[in-house]
C-alpha cells in the first residue's frame, strides 16, 4: 500500500517561496506520475502540476511562472516550490499519485493527508 | 482549459435514497473523467475513473456513466458514510481540472 506524507513549513511570508516535500513509502517513486493539488479553505480542488520519475513535468498554466516540481528518486521524494506567494496561495496542499491504466492517466489513487500552508506576515 | 459544472451544488438526502450527481464539461472529453469523495478534513478518495470504472475497494453502490460532455455519478442506496462532497475531474487535456463539487448532506 503506497503512502504519501507532505512536509514543510505551515507559515510562509508574502513574496517568499513555499517549499513542500512529499515522501513516498510502500512503493517506488520510479513509476507513476506524482502530483501536487491544492485546496483553499472552504473551496474546491486545483491541480498544480505533476512530475514523472524521469523528471518530465506538466504545470497548470495559471501557476506555471511560479511553480517548480522536482523529484529525488534516491530519497523516494518529490517536491513543490511556489515562488512569490500571496494570501491567495493559502491552502491545504496535497501530494498524490497519478494512476495509470493501460498507459493512460486514470485519476489520483493515493493521496497524502494534506498540509495547510498559510501565507501571512 | 476545460471547465465543468456540477449539479446540484447541494443535495439533501436520506439514508437509503438513490442520488444522482451531474457533471457537465465545456467541451467533449471522451471518457477521461474521474469522481472523488471528500469528507471534512480528509483528502479526496478516488471512486471512479474512465467515467464508469469502479476503483478497487469502492463499494458497488457507486456507479458512473456518461461520455463526451455529460457525466453522472449515482449512489444507489445512500449510506451514512456517504455524506460528503463529491468532485468530478477531467484528465482529457491539460490543465487537469476539477468540478466545483456537490455536497451531499442529511435531509
């Protein structure tokens, strides 16, 4: 059973960079695509982007200029950096695995518990 | 980007009811649709992918249908643990997008 766990600061100052890491256990990161998804308090879900273990990425255009997702296969981790944050970036951030079925995307099957990141001075 | 609407946004129902949630796309997505259930303070859980394929471990009272632009999630006999918010997600094209959600609460 794959498990994911987000870690990182819960408070980030405006204009600074939000940095989160997701540790994958119970399975190898060298398979699947690995996603970041966020949810502002009381609101819906927003896909941030994903990375393949090889390092190829795909980002949401609405965030692309500020987002970097990277992978460290030696640690079974992948990470999110979001620069120049504002209060609008306050959200619960989830990491998740992107299921593949017959080579096609098929939803996010495993999720971390989520971590609340608040942007405030 | 592909946008979707979900209806209703709030559904009040009783245990044992049959409930149906609709998800409509701004353009056709074939069957590249997933449904998730989210309970307060928890991560979403994948219920259905490819519009109608039940994720492993998900009870058979959940079913999905549709293709193109119109999709439906049906819960055949609502159980107490099904009171939650449900989201659809398209993965036909980037960026991947989620619907606004449908909250199912107790009548």
